[in-house]
C-alpha cells in the first residue's frame, strides 16, 4: 500500500515578465519534475490564475503529481508580471515654421504625433506649448505625452519656429516729379504720397529721404522710401525725380560795330566786353566773346560769337560782326638802275635785303622778282647771247594790294673764243705714220668761249705737208674758233714732224760692179768702198768674230767685193779663203762655213756684206727702219725724183707707184719682231749669227737671204719708205685732191658719252646749218649756223653743256648746206648716246 505522494520539484529559475504570456509561463512550468517512491518519475501538471493586468501582479503556479496509487503530491512557485516600460512617443515628422503665429495650425501639426506601448499597443498622445509673445524669430517647444494602463508615462518634444522676415511692401508715389531748379518742399510733398503694408502688422508708416542735387544740371535724384514692421523687417523702395535746367542764359550784345583797316585784337576785346547775360536759375552770368582773327586784313567780315554758360552748361549765344579791310599797297625801295652787261657777266639779282617792301598792315609783304628776256632759245644763234633781261620786282601784301618796279639789263656777246691750251709742240712721229696724230682740241679743256657752250671749231688748214731739207716732213694743221655771234679766236697751228722716210742703200750688184755710180755723191763702187771700210774700221761679217767670221779690210775690200755674185765673175773661195784665180786679195783665212762647195756664190754671205755696207752708207737706216710684225710681210717704197740730180739733198720727192719688197714672216718670227721692238741692226746681227752656224728656225737660210735682199733693194738709190702692209700695193693710185663734193661723216666716237665729234666736207663756201634732234624729232641743239669755207670741218657736241637732262637713246644730226654756187646739200645720220 503505497500511501506516499510523489515529491514535486518546481523549476529552479525564477520567472519574471513585463507583459503576461501564458505560453512562456507553460514552458517555464514544464521544467518541474516529480519522483515517486514507488513509481519513480511521474508526470507533473501546473495550474495558475492569469493576472488581471500587467501592473506588478504576483501569480502562484500549483504543480501537482499523482502516482499510480492516487497519492497526490503538490508544490507551488510564484512568477511576477510587472509592466514598467513607458510608451514610446513619435513626434510629427515634418518641421513646422510660420511667419505669423497660428495656434490652430500648431494643433493640427501636433495631432500627427503617435505613441506605442510594449504591452498595451497604441496609446493616445496629448500636446501642450506656450504661445510666443510675438512673431520675431521665436522657437516654441511642444511637449507630447502618452500614458499606458500601468501609468507608465512616455514624453517627447519638438520645436516649431515663428519668424516674420517679410518686409513691408511700399507703394511709391505714382506721379513722376521733374523740375528745372531744385525745390526741397516740392519734393517732400510729392514723397508723402507713398504707403506701406506688412504681412503680419498690416499698415505701417513710411519715411522718405534723399540727397539734394549739387546743381540743377540734369541731375537724377533718387528718393528712398523706408517702412519697418514690429520685427524690424525693413521694406524699401526708390523713385527718381529729375532736376534739369535746360534754359540757356539770355545775352544782350553791344549796340554798335567797329570798323578797321588793320586788325586790332585789343580794340575788338574792349568793344566785346560791353555784352551782358541773365540766367533763369543762376541770375547774372559771365559773357565770353570769341572770334577767329581774320587770316588777313583783306575785306574780312569777322563774326564775334558771345557765349554765356550757366552752371548747367546751358549755352546762350549771340553774334555780331565787324569789318577789317586793308586797301593800301606796299612801298618798294632799292631796285637797281638799268645796266649793260657782257653775256658772261650778267649781274646777279640783288641779294636779300637790298630790294625791300613795307606795308601799312602786313609786316612781311611778299616781294618777288620775275625775270623775262628776249633770249633766242637756240644756242647756235647769236640772239642766245645778245638780248635784253627785264627784272620786275612785285610787292604784294596779304590783301593782294600790289606795287611794282623794274630794271632792264642789255646783254651783248663781244668777246671772241679763247684757247686754253696750245697744241703739243715738237711732236715727232715715225716715218710713214698714218694717220698723223694731230691734236684733237676739246671744248672746255683746250678752248672755251665766255658764253657759247658749243662754239664751232674750224679747220683753217686741214692738212698741209711740207718736205724739209733734212728729209723730214712737216705736217701742218691750223684751227680757229667761231662763236654764235661770229666772234673769232686767234688761230692755233700745230706742226708734226714726220721722221725721215728716205733711206739710202745699194745692191750687192752695185758693190760688185765697178761701173755703178752712187746718186748721193757720184762715186763708183771702187771709190766708195774705201770710205765705207776705212783703215782701222774693218768690216766683219759672221759670228762669232775670228772663228766664224770673215774680216774685210780697207786693203782687201775692192778685191773681195769684185767677186760678189752679180758683180764680177764668181770665183771659188777655197777653204783658206784664197780665191782660185788671182788676185787672191790677201785675206786671212778663218773657219766660217760657206756652204755650196765653198764658192763665193753663197748668197747669204753676199747679202750680209751688202747690208753691213749699206748701214755704213746711211748711218740712219740701222735704227731708223723698224722691222715689221710677221703679219705685214710687204714693205712698200717709192722711187725718188731727185729734181736736181742729187739724192738726199732735201729736194727729192716721191714718184710713181709704190713697189713691194717681201720679208718672209718666218724671219720676223725668229727675230721676235712685233713691229716696234726690232730694227735693221737686229736683222744684221741675226744674219751674222746664221753665217756663224747658229740656228735660224723657223726661218730657212734662203728666207734670211730674202729678207736681207728686201732691205738692200728696197732703199736702192734713196727710195722713200711707205710702210709695211699685208699685201702688195695696187696697180694704180687715185691722187688726193681738194674735195669735189659734199659729205657728212659718221660721228666719232659712236656710241658716245658725253662728247662726240661730227665732221663734214663742203666743196665750196656754204651757209651751213647743222643741228641735233631727239627721238621725238624735236630740235635740241644747233652746232653750226653760219658761212663756212670750203674744206673738211669738225665740230664737237658736249651734252654736259645742255640745260636739259638727255636720256640714253638714238639721236639724229642733220646738215643743210647751201653753196655760193647755189648747190645745196641735205643729209641726216644717227648716233647713239649711252650713259
């Protein structure tokens, strides 16, 4: 019999909760156990009464265990239900701000707050606040309160702002205000019409202020209107009014006008200062007279402008005129008296300050000199140098009042041209010089004229040739100068001496012929030879002496020369220079090579001996006859007419046609002759060297002999030298005679710059007109305009003497000649000026 109840063990942990939860309690109660003495572990059941609320309630749980025998074991344990958590209040989400306080708006905003309790769920919320004293930046705190069933109270706060920051709105006066002269009271009356209305305070008062304008001169003045509400918000507005004085002063000008001959500024100023002016705002104002001084005193009406300016620069003007009129002309003094002058001594106009002019008004009247003349523009006419000059001085004042005075100068050309230089004297030219280098006088350098820049250079004697007793010739030319007024200079004559052209030689045939007679003294060869080879002056041919030469003495001369080819019978000359036929001449043997078997027919030896003798016959021939250049191989000579039968006495004259003598060019090349550097002395030395065995290349011995023969024969019996030429002379000769017809030669030089010479020929005395034309056909210079004698004449043209600048180009010169025999000649030629 089991009568022992099970032993119940309650849950060990205590149980506490804020909000009653039966399931939580059951879970906790299930932790209880029961142990029975017989049955072991048995089931436990729990029971309790739920609390009426959650407000600090202690609840007892009874645990019951019943074993199989119905024995019941019990136990109890309490748990606590106590809600101590206040509700959570949620304030309105949105912020509240207002310019003017409105309690209804605040309450509506506060009603959006909520509260939630942990046990009771949603609970009601109440709000309270203190209304602000005004609307001026006020922060108001609202307290939100919620209370649950257990009396737990939850609170929260949130502020709202009351801030009136809107300024009053001002209405300015509707009417615009303008005035000419500033009036403060009128402005104040106009400003009082402004009003203001505030959003919170309603109508508020308006004040107005402005700065008075500094003047009445288009001044825009701003009036500031101000209204302040209870929160100090300031409303402003502006409106401008205009102060603008645009009425100019009124001017009263002087009643009378001045007049004057010479402008006087001081007098005008005194008169103008009588003007007055009155202004609407400023009262009496200053008057300023202005005028432009007249540029002169010449019937000028001057307008004076009177100007008055008020403080606002309103300009009042008025005008009045006065007259300035100078009618008195200047006075001239110091004009020179009339005069006569040479064309090169025309007095210059008086210098500054000699001729003067004074005027009543103008301190500097203009004084001008104009010069007119009757001068012929053609420089070739006398009227170009004999004429009248009229110099007129004219004084003009600023008003064109004029006066004048004049001087007349009569100009004449009475002076003849002059020679600045004489022609070169003692001029000697070589024989046969062609052309003769006569002096070429130039204007400005060699001759001059006091006025005429292109006087005519006349050849009084064109070319006279006068033979002299010594064999020379005098070549004569005579000039004179004639200016445009036919004033003639003295004549100038030049004599050029042409060296003797007549030389004496004899041929080898003469020297070997005992019957020949020399024209100079009538001697035969035997008579002449002792004079040519005198004692103590042996003739040596060949080179070098003694070893390659032959010596001819006074004693052997006639003997040896008798054997010259062309003379006597040619004989063999042996190796020791002994002739094979008597007489043997008694010459000393040497070693000179003779060639041709040793015979005296050796032509080179014969010609060399002959030339050596000729150079002793005529001592002038050796240095007087120059050798030609290789290009002129023909020597021309004229035969002599002895007139009185004796040659070289000064009376000989040329006769017949020139005869040529050939000089091989190879010989001149071998000697090195250029036409002026070698003479017959050099040719003889060359032949002697050839006889001694020296080379004659590129010439042959035959050519050397030919050259010697040319000179031995060329002057045979005193012939006249006629120069070297490239070819033989013509078969006939046209004699030089006086001109038979007219001719205009080409100028020389051409082209030219600045001087050229023009020559013309007239067969009879003529009236000649020679002039120059430019490319447009305009006559620009006259070189000759007068009577000219028959002959050839030359005139120079110097463009440097022209009074105009001439360009480069083609010019023409034209001649018209009318002879005393009524024949006429016209011609024109071109020439080139190159600068």
